[in-house]
C-alpha cells in the first residue's frame, strides 16, 4: 500500500535558503517524532533546458504503514 508522503522545499537561489545543516536538523527532528525522512534534490520544473538550471532541495517524510 502506498504511504502518504509530504515534502518541505528549499529552493536554491531563493531569498530564504535552507542550507544542508538546516535540512539535516529538520530530518533529525522528523525521525525523532517517528517519521521516515529523506533528503533530496531535483531540478525546478521548467528549468531543465537552461544552462544554469535552478534546483530545489527538499525533506520528504512519511509514516510507515503497519
């Protein structure tokens, strides 16, 4: 069965950017609260063909289904 996943985004080159330490701290808090957490990065949709594509960083989290 597919679990319900949520993401918190931090876009590079944005006015307020989370650094790696911030993302690790958030993931640690989510894990302590009982969630499964994953840190990831992907290109912002619509910027794939640009020379300097913009990236978005995220912390994805979900609860394990029993």
